[in-house]
């Protein structure tokens, strides 16, 4: 994929300089890219379905962090990386308040990588790392100490760069080559499979390939009587576009919630991709 690293990095740096105050009660859950300190959160916008309750999440966990993602105002349209509107606005339930770089990166798997990188960075920058499609394990801690990579004839070779402090701006720079050389195939290999019945916030529906797709489970609710589970799903798509929560176009009464398929159902249908039930995976 040919990308303009300089222009993409500049845009990411400008946006990373924006730092919204941590909302009251959300100490430790920081979203430094957010454009508005008063943005409504995912938890506030989307109550659990009737007779359901959100599943418990541990304090400081990936699932808790996703629960309080900031959203852009209701009615905001999803846009492509070039500013054009996404064709299928009918599948958009809400737009996450996070930037879309001006190059055709941060597509489906990249959106999952972006959110996961931001979460891990907020806890320990030294633990941020992702495998590239070649299998190369690309660590943020190596990147900021002056170690990166270059690609020649599909081979990843070591390269050097100026060392810098492990700041949020440096994370934006690190994500440029990560988006360029990781994808659904590498991310699928990096995650471990889990049973659909055991779905948790932070799990990923992912089909690795070319094309492939990835959808992030950002919330889970359950009916305590029937034990039916429901999920909220977020995605980017191709071309790169706003990270958005999906609307359940097949069952409009559920709004943005999707019923988790039962054991006799072979597939999980989402508005723009159908996953096999075995394609649910989890970060370690």
C-alpha cells in the first residue's frame, strides 16, 4: 500500500495534541484525541435493551474503557478519510469521537488496532505492540528508542529513526507504519478464539484475508431470565472512514443492539459483513 507518511503523520500529530479533560467519575479512562470534553459517552447514549443489564466489567479493563468511549453528537454522519460521506448511512447508529487520518488507512482492522493501542498506551506504553502481516512483532517501545522497519521486496528489514519520548504524539507516529503493514490477517493470528456464547466487551469478530473484515464488540448486555446476550458493534470499513457503531437494520426495534446468535445458528450477520460463529476472538 503506497502511503504519504509525512502527511498522515502530520494530521495524526495535530489531532493528538487535542486533549479533553477526563470527565468526572472517569479517572483513569482517558481519551486524549477527543475533540469535545462534553461529548456524550457510549454508555449514556445506548441503554441496555429492555429487561437486560450490562455485563460486569472490571475497573480499568479494556471493556470498561470501551463502555465510556466518547461519541460525536447524535445524527453525525460517518465520513470517509477524504471527507466524503459514507455511502451507507443507514448502518450508522453513532460516530465515535475519534479522528480519521487523511489517507486511506485506519480501515477495519486498523480501527481495532487504533482503539486497542490507545487503551494499552493509557495504562503502559511499553506494552503497545502489534504483529505485521509478515509476522514481525512491532513494539512501540522499540519505535521510540530509534528502532523501526523498512519493507523491501515484501521482506521486513530493520531500520533506524530518531529516538523520542513515549508521548501520545509518538504513538500517532508509530501507528502510521502499523496501519500500513498490519491488517485483518495479522490481527486474526494475534487474537485467540473464544466461544460466541462467552462474548465479552473488547472481543473482535474477525475474518482474516483479502478481503477480510473486523468488527469490535464494544458492549454486551444480557437478559438475566433468558440469558440471551446482546452486543453493540463498532467498525471502520473500506475505504477508511469514521469509526462508527452499527445499526441493526434487520431488526430495527433493537436499535444498535444485536442479539448474539444461538448455538444452532452458523453465522453472525452484521450490516456489511457476515461472520462465521467461530470467528470471534479476544486479545490476551
